[in-house]
């Protein structure tokens, strides 16, 4: 997946992670154009909307190679 243009907002070390998460989520909703938001553990990853993601990349690879099955493993 092409993450050349992305922004990661980390809030793990915030005094109140729940408040930081809510504040960041509110700010992200005001961005124009709206980014694609990929939430994780104490992080928001922002990428271009409509961009390629791991699911689309895997589907394209499977189609190109005529694969019928795949295994997808991730940590988030």
C-alpha cells in the first residue's frame, strides 16, 4: 500500500488518551478534502481518500496471479 502521503497522529502518551482521541477525531472531521482514517491503538493514520489499501492491493494481486485464496495477517 502506498503511504507516501500520510500522517500519523499518536496519542498514547497523552494525559487522557480518551480525551485526546475525541479531540483529534473532531479535528480530523473538519479536514477538507476528507482523508481516509485508519484507526489503530492510540493512533489515527490519515491517507488520501480513495487511495489503494491492503484489501484492494491483495485483491489486485490475487486477480493478476489467478490465486483463489489468500491469508492476511496484521497487527492492527
